[in-house]
C-alpha cells in the first residue's frame, strides 16, 4: 500500500485502484517508448494546492536519462510540457540548446532533443501533460506520425482518468519510475557508440545499470572523502577512467581568478588556467555564468568553441559546470586525446556526476577553509623564521591532524641566549580548541622571556609552570627545553612531561637523552624540575618532537615512533637537514590511520665550535620586485666564493642562484633572503620568501611531466643538472628553495 493512503484491498491483498493506475501508466508508457520510439516518457500533473508548477507523477525510460527529468517545472516556463498545459494544445519542440529561465541554472538535458507534449484534458478536467522525449530529434515526416500517435494516446489516457477517478491518488511523494531497457547495439544508429565501454551492450539493461553503478560508487566515495585530494581521486577512478578520458582538470572561480583544484594527465591546461583572471577566457565566463555544459566530439568543434583546449592537444572534451550554493562556481574539463562522441546517456551520466562533485568539493573546501583558519592562527604563534646559526643547521616541520578534531596546541621555538648559546624548545598544550591555542601563545611567550633573562633550563620550566598555574585555565602543557652550548659542546635538557629528545650520532646510531620526565607545566607551581647535561659532538643531529608522531599515544610509543621516523632517514646525510626532515614527514604522512593530533618536529645539526669561522655562512636580503636583485645576488655569490678560494664554482653557482632568485622575486612578490654556507665537499645556497600565491597542485597521478612543470618552471631544470641536490622546504611563514653545488675533487 502507498504511504498515507486509506484504501480497500481485494481478496488477494492488492489495491484495485492502484492496480488500475499502474496498468494505465504501464500501457501508456509502453506505447510511447516502444511503439513511438521515445527515449524518455514523463507524466506531469498539476495540483490544486500549487497552480504555478507541474509535478512529475511518473517517469519511464532507461537509466541514466530518466534521472535527467526535473521533478517540478514552472507552468509559466518555456518547456514543452508547461506550454502544452497552459494552452491546452499539443506542443512539438525541437530543442537544440539548453533552455534558460528555469528555476535552476543547471539544465539536466543539455543535448539536442525533440519533445512532444500532449495535454491530458477531458471536458472540464485538466489532469496534466503526457510528454515523450527523443534524442536525437526525429526527421520531420517521422515527427508528424509520432505526434498523431501521441495525441490519440493522450486522449485515451485523459478519458480513462476521467472515468476511473484515480488521478487524485496519483499524487505520490515521489515519481513512479517505470524502467525500460533496450538493446544498445540495436539502437547504435540513434546513439553512436564508437566503443561499447559500458557493461555488455548486447544485453538489455546491462549498459544502463553499469553506468548507474559508477554513479552510486562515486557518490559513496565522495561522502567518505575528507578533503579535495580524496574527491579528485574518486573523480579519477569513477569518472575519468570509465569514460576513457586522458585528462581532467577541476577549476573554480575565486575573487575573479581561476584556481585549479586538481588535475590528472598533462599539466599544460592546469598551468594555463591557474591564477589567471577569469575574464581572460570568455568561453569559461559563459559556462560559469549560465551553468551550461559543452560536449565537443572532435578537434574542429573544440577549436571553434574553446580554442584553448585545442592548444593543449585535446581532440574532444566535456566541459561540465560545478555549481554549489552561494558564489561557488567552477567547471570540470574532461579531455580526450582522440575524437570521442559522448552520447546522450553519457551526457546525462556526466551531468549527474558533476552535480555530486560540486557538492563534495564545496563541502571539502569549507572544511579545509575552517582548518586553514585554525592553522593560520597557529602559524601566527610560531616563529616567523628560523635563524641561521654558524654552530648549527636548523629546520622545523608542522603536520596538521587529518581528522576534524580542531586546532592543536603544538609549538616550537628557537631562542638566542646569552653566551653564544641557543635554546631549542618544543611543546604541546592539552586539547584541540581555541583555548589550547591561546594558552600555547601565552606559555611560549613566558618561556621565551624567562630564557632570554639567562635562567637555567630547569628554572625556565619552573617559572613557566608557576605562570601557567596563575592563568585561568585547567589545561596543562608538556615541554622540552634543550640549551645548546657550542663552546662547551654540551646539550642541557629539561623536560616537563614531554617525550625525550633523540640524538643521531655522527656514526649513525640513535640515542635517547636520559632526562628526568618531570611533571607537565601547570600541575604544580612548587615542583622542582630536574635536568641533565649530555656531551654532543660535531655532526650530531638533535631531534625534538611532539607526541603527535604516535597519534596521541603514550610517551613510550611516541619515542618509539620518533625513533622509527629518524631511522627512516638513515640514508640521508645529516648535513642535508632539509632532506632528512622531508623524508621523515613523508613517511609520517603516509600512515593510513586518521590522525587526531598535530605533529611538530624540530631538527638541529650541531656543526661544532664556530670561533674563527664566522664567514663560513653569509647572507643578504633583496627587496621585492628589485629589478637589480638578480644581478646583486650574482655579485654576492661571486664575492663569497672567491673569498673562500672557490673560483671554479663561480659560474655554476651564479647560474643556479640566478634561476632561484628570479623565481622568488617574480612569483613570490615578497622580500627574499638568500644565504650561502661552505661545507667540506659542497656549497649550500638557499633563497627564502614569504609568498602567498598558491602553487599549482600536484597531479592526481604523479608523472615525470607533471613533476617537471607542477610548480618550479622550466628554469629549475638547469639547477637539477648543475647541482648535486636541490629542493624546497617550508621556512617560517614561507618557503626555502635550496641547492648544493659540489666542490671539485682535489
């Protein structure tokens, strides 16, 4: 029995009224779909409670086309069904382009079709409209005969509805779906299939259900996707691969510019569109404004409509609107390297998938926006940049949680101390909310103030604990404070309930610093903290970290996890400290579980006593958009190398420095700081900037071409050839691009 209906049943339990209704619909739709050859049939009915719109009572045909039928249409709209209902006459409408002026920008049937709408009027009763849709449209002579058959059928249906009085019972909560499957190979003359890729085309229904299977799986994967990257992977697996596409690019419009969310295949289109003004591409503005889609089957059609797609080697494409709520607008470009006819079934399929995709992307971007806001607040409380120390190399990493747990309270700091000493600090505030971030900022400032006054590490922690006890908070803080004394070659360590630091000795073995655990800060203002001094040799690598390395497990598990991470970079020389950090973060990020905690990492490589080696490191700053900046950098590099007795390196290092400084000045648009450091076997160069321009995202499937063009441009291929190693790493609020130039053998 249908919901909310009180009807009598026959002796066999069936509802005779509904049985009569079903038989009427079944026979009418059979004649439209089979005898008249329509692809879709729909019965629209008006209601007494709503005289301004028509509601779909029944839809017949094969998936996925039946899902492209709007459930409600305006009685005043331009659709054939609406016109027939208003005028009471049969309407034949050959639609070559999407209709405009409807309730939604997105037209779910963007392909040419013929619609014949017959009003279901009998005497003074207006029941609705019976409509058939043909894709592609029929020839005129065939259309005339079909129209006559539809009118006869409409008259019969209207009379039977008047006689039976069942029309009021047809107002269901959702349309009745009457599926009809045909042999796709037999229909190939109407719907060209150059490659029958869906199901078993010779078996009725197999192709249609195979397509709907992908829609269902796509929607399920999108619902589970925590971020845009995961959405793009689902797009690759459930849209791109089944359709046989070689390229896809997802683009949104943001503040008048285009932002590439992700791509697969060639990076050419992504590079062309990313960060470009929207008004540079009128065809794209039209799609973003109207929500129309475009299906171009060959190079001629592509060049005529969207020349930019042909420029990147796309022979055929589908350009689909991504329309969310508010101002969210974007497109998905699905590209083919060979001519490809996208038939009506596939067009409807892609439109359905694009609608799912738009909602998922918008949701993920909102979540990522909230997460980015929290991360930005945390970054404001972290050091803006790490200092260059003659006695030590420094680098740090911050990896946010992958779960929606909120913002964290992890932090790190580098504090210059009296007596040419340096404090390495890392800590973690309990909780994952705004309170923990505020407390993190307060306690970090307190530790920095006490440390610069010259207090011993244990006294710094004791005073900071008392300060935290006086604050109006129930949160506690764990901390590791390590004071590096290069002249005495000592590391003075004090803990406040924090995992112990690790040392990788010059020989490669990893040692845990056996420091007392002590209480976390804020537990007791009277607690006496204890510490330990350990000798440290040049070439040793110091690792400070938070318990996020073990996803919030116990300290013992955190130490074990940290050892594993440090061991994973065992083949990387500790002089290449950025590489060590990158390998550790890459291995940490590959962990499959959902991480509920952030992870902070601080690495320092002790270089030895700096006395007498002040010129081993030199640095200078360049102002943003300095037209002489590259020339100044070349002179700086040349003078340094000649002073160090390395004239053979001048040419190569000048060329590589020019490429990196040029990229920083042009693309970052901020001040640039460059530094150069002399090692026994090489010279290390870095350029640091604070640029906020988003890089082009990495491709969904990494390829050599994408790696070469994703962010750094062709110029860095010179750096790749001339250097022994190069790369990028986060640095304070921006990034550092670096290279190593090998010294010639003696």
